[in-house]
C-alpha cells in the first residue's frame, strides 16, 4: 500500500503543484477585514479538495471568527491508530507590496522555488499531508491509519478562538498523535524535528497627550509629545545589557543543566548560519548564551511597530495627539502568559509619565510547549524523515510560537510531532515568501512514509 502511494505521488507532481497554486491564489489574509470573503472562499476550497481526494465528513466548523476546516477518514479500523493533522490556511498581510518581485497571490516558479504569500507558511507545508492522504486513497482506496485534518484560519492572529474550539470538539478531535508541518528544517537535505516552541504575549500600548494634534511652535516645550514619551518608555523596557526590565519577568525561567545545554547546541543553529540567513551586520543578544540558546530557551521582548505623527514627504511641524506601539514577548517553559501580561501592564503604567493618558491592550497570548522525544510518534517521525530525505533528522528548539502545540497537549493529552519542511530563508511574514519545491515533493513522500511507519509502531 505504501509503495502504491509513493508511485502515485511521484507520478502526480504536476497535479499536486497546480492544486497548491489554486489555493495560494486565494488571498486569505486573516488580519484584514476586507479579506473576510477570501477566508470563506479558502475554507470552501479546502472542503471541496478534501472531498475530491477521498476524505470524508469534510465541513466548515464555526469559531468566534474565521472557521476551521475539518475532514477525516476513519475506515482503517479500531485497531489502527488515529492521527490528527493540523495546519492553517490563513496568511500574513503582504505589505510592503512594492518589495515583492512577483505578485504575492500569483504563485510564481523561479528555479526550484515557488514564490507567493502562504507558500511556506503554511499552505505549502500542510498541503503535503493532503496530497499524501490523497495518494493513498487514489492508489489503493485506503490509508494505514485513521486520519483527521483540522485546518484553522486564525493562526496569524494568535489563534484567539482555537482553545475554545478544541475544548468544544474534544470528542471529534480525539487522536493518538497530532502532526504539524509548520516549522523550518536546516537545509534542503537536513530535516529537523522541533522539540519545543516558545510562548507569546502580544500587546498594544496607546498614549494620548492632547485632545487633538498641536502646532509644535505654539505648544512645543509645554505639552509633551506622545512620540517622545513612547520612545522613552520603550527604551526603558531593556537595560544596557539587553535584559528585560519588567519586574519579575525572569522569575519562572528555568536554568538548563549542562547536559541540556549541550544537547541544544548540536550545530543546527550557529552564529555564522544566522548571520548568513538574516543579512545582519552583526548578531546581538545575551552574551552568556549561544545563538541556539537565545533562540530556543531564552525569553525576548521586541517592538514591532510605532505609529503616530507625520511621516509623509515634506515637513509638518505637528505634535501628534496620540502614539501607539506594538510589543511582544516570546516566552519559555514555565513562564505564564497571563502572569507576564499583568507584570507588563503594571510596569507600563509605572513607567508612563503623568503627561500621558496611557492604556495597554493584550492582543494575544499562547503557552510554550516541549515535546516528549521518547514517544512513538516522534520516533516514527525520525524514521519517516530518514526514508523521505535519506538523512537522520536533527532536534531543535524553535524560537517561534505555535499555540496549538500547547493546546493539544493540555486539552487532548496527545503527543505532538513537529515535522517541518520550510527553509530558514523562506521569508515567512516578509515580501517574496517562497517554498522549495523539492521539499514539497519530499514532504509528500515523507508523510506517506510516516502514516505507514506510525501505524506499524502503534501496532507493536
């Protein structure tokens, strides 16, 4: 059965690519209200595709915002394990549009790469699993495992309604393991199993200094400029050594043992590699920690944007009435996002001058998660990667955040496998996002191997 599926997949590369390009043309930007209809269109397209490849019960399930697409095939029988595959069909906004070399929603092939928004994050990656399931069903009419697909539309918003959805649909989503392809590998030949992800707390700070914009000649030196106040406040969130100054921020950060640090520094993430990928003139961060440790097991605080005043061409001597800033923190195991949110909000009000009316809005929160490397699901992933890529995978702590990983562990009590297919230079969230097509095809084959290997491992 596995060999039949592999042959089908290898003979249908063009068909799989054309289908992916159809999905990529739908501008499913979850953050922008003007794309609401596109989000619905993407969900409906996925329902139709799931049905066409032979999956059953394909449907759109509502949430508090963008819906979840669900489909399954449960005819492998009660003795076979059940696998839940997660992905997200929403994508990031495309701005700055003028930096794109090809239209973001017209997927374009250049050499071995497919360019377009969502190619790697995450349509291209989760689509490998749909194509793998389809290869089994189209070639032999069955799968070696019971399989469920759960494709959400809010991941790029921080998955604000997903926890409630998983709680409500626990019976529907029950599984022996959850599989996610939404992380990078080291290079086209070297796969990576992600062993943990950081959590997230994301905020917007608003300062108001007057009821309307003011002329700087008439009010400069008398009424404080919210942009000046915001800049001073943001600068105070870090000390000269780069440490975050929020009181209590590091209280729950656990110190790793020498053995754990040695395992983390396995050569997958290095200073030269990050320099090359980022194009930065020099690296920055906590001097006592390696690049792999700064990315994997240390918390961060970053300003993502500041808004206010005049930035058009020419000049305008205005003191803006308001200024806002968006700030996030990546959190590590044992840091509680709700606790961090309280500490951060209290500290902002402590730092804010009495010349400003200051408020803090929490935009999203997510827990960190660490996976159990001894689980059958993880061991099957290592074997599948070796079959699909011809090489043993490396094990890496990921610096990003996948809210669903902690949710699956906490709510469904199931092991989670993170088998990524993207590359570090895919340009996620940036202009000219891409997906390496050889990895797309290897990903389909790796998924085919995984379904069979996991079914046999569970049977033993």
